[in-house]
C-alpha cells in the first residue's frame, strides 16, 4: 500500500484517515456540465489494520464544491453537517457537528458495492475543516467546474 501512495504522491484532499488523489477528468474533451465534470480519482481510507482503496470516475466536481461550501458553513457555525454525497455508490463522507467543536466523520467506501461494505469512523475537531476547505478549493482551481 505504501508503494501505491508513494507512486501517487501527496493526496489532493486529506482528512483524518481519508485521502483522495485526482488524476484527471474522465472526459477532458467535453464541455457540458454533466460529462465534463466527472473526475478519475483514487481514494484510500484506513485505520487500525484496515485499508480500502477505490479508483475510477467516482466523483463529480460539483460534489466537491458542495462539500467545501458545507464545510465552510460547519466551520463558521459549529453546527450541522458537511457531506461528500457522491452519486456513485463507492464513496460517501459524513461530517456532523457535535458539542464543543467536535466533529464526527463517517466514511463509507467500497470497491464493490454489491459484495462489500466498509465504514470508518473518526473523531475530529473544527480545526481539521480548514485544511479540508483549502484542499477542496485547490482541486476546484486545478479542475474548474464546467457549467
């Protein structure tokens, strides 16, 4: 697993045990909102002896934009949720505000949604959101949403 991480370089988005690398657009020649905004990503989530990897066109760029917007609101108000709600079933991330600036994070990730289900839980605080927001905005600058 470490070899794969070394080959990919630094993750574009990192949050607790979750890492997301964006390789490229699935359809770089397209300019329409739907097809042009699918990205090929590699995602890894791991904790305490478990390590799950997925790769493919599993994230639509507006999903990252919405996650960043919700994370900004969560950071400002310390209430509510910020979720990466992917249309594709391989990945979802839920961030929920708890008391005193604590945030629960649940990652559901699977390379095969018919035969497997993997869920990771992490406890964060609001300071983690600053890096998440920055990482998401950096991805959106590198891969602007085509409208």
